[in-house]
């Protein structure tokens, strides 16, 4: 299955408001197929899932800061 097909499946399941948010974000910032898919999946995530995503993003940011500073990332 192609990523665009997965994206279409996810977007079809979103509430209208969430679908519009994804479309607006894509139009404003531009997006590759991968990025559009990620945005749609996040838009469909539960509050708990989005909370875990934010934790992961903070950890990735910390990892990248440490790597850029020449430190051994944890």
C-alpha cells in the first residue's frame, strides 16, 4: 500500500474540524507525503497519545542538542 493511500484512509476517518486543521497546516507549511501522513496521524491521536508524542519530541530535541554539543547522548 502506498503512503498516499494510507494518508487518504487516515484523513477519511478524521472529524471535519481535524481534517481542516491538517489541510490548513499542509497549505501553510507545505508537506511531503510522509509529513502529511504524520500530521494526519497526529490529528487523529488521542490526548494521551499526543502527550507521549510530545515526550518523544522533547527527548529527540535533547538528543540532538547533546549530539551537536559533542556530548555523548543518553
